[in-house]
């Protein structure tokens, strides 16, 4: 049986990935590592600034998961997705940023990419990862970012319906000006069943991330 270790910067993301685990990798053993202090300290900083200790924490948790014998380590946080890149020289187990597969799919659709986010600290990291994905295939992208900053607070307050509605209101208008849209946090993957038919592809990291994980695991 294959195993995957998932490192979360907040409990909320561990809940968000459960539907995709059950649907896409139901036969994989999953080990969750959750540390809410990572998100708390990330949020306390200006967007684009990550406390160095959080990169250390990720590498430490990845090391523990490697010692436990997992076949793949996934980072389920968008804000400090760069932690995977910092840890790669220290970790032999394959690692995956949950957002990277949807970024790869989006840049394949065209030059104009819409980025939908609900957390300000996510924006710089997600824009950087989009540009990295484009650069890796020799392309450039024009990114249009829409930040629904009130939606995440609604989710934390338990107002799931309102959290879902706010980004959905932005997708239609954004679709008129871009070739594809990416939803920056895994918590936004809950919008997938509500999208219906969209004018351009709208990617979420829950589905694309675990589809890629399944591919890496060879199952």
C-alpha cells in the first residue's frame, strides 16, 4: 500500500482535502501533520514575508515523514509553497506543492491567467509559483489577481455558503479577460461542484493536486 504525508499550515486545509483523498486516492494511507502556528505567524507578516522558522518547520516535518517511510510528501499550504523548494536538497522522498499541478495546467491554456485568492498572504506566493510554472516551459504569463479577502473570514466563522458565494461572483467577470483561472487555496476547492459550465477552465488545487499525487505514486 502506498503512503502520502500531507503537511498543513492550518487545520482547515486538512478538512478541505478529505473529499479528494476519498475520491482520488482512497487506497492510499494518509498521514496528516498539522501546525496552526505556521499559518498564524504567516498571517502576522506582510504579504510576501515568511518567517524563516516556518521553512525550518516544514523541513523538519518532511524529515519525520521521510523517516516514517511515506512515498510522497505534499505541502497543502499556498502561502509558503516555497518551503518545498528550500527542503528538496535535504529530503530524498518526492515532494509536491499542492498548487503546482493546477499552475502547470493553467499556463498551458494561454498567457492570460486569472488568480482568485481569499487570503492576502497567499497572493505573492501564488503569483510567484505561476510565473515559475510558466518559466519552466519557456513561457511568460500576464496574471490578473482578484482578492476576496472577506471570504476566508466567513469560512473561519463557519459561514461556508457565504464563503463559497463571494469568489463565485468573481469568476464569471474574470473569465471574460483570461485564458484560465486558478483558485489559490485548497479551501476554495469546495467551489468545484458549484461552478457549472465556465467560459474558461477553472482549476482547483484539491482535484489537480491529488490527481498529480496519484500519478506520482503510480496507482
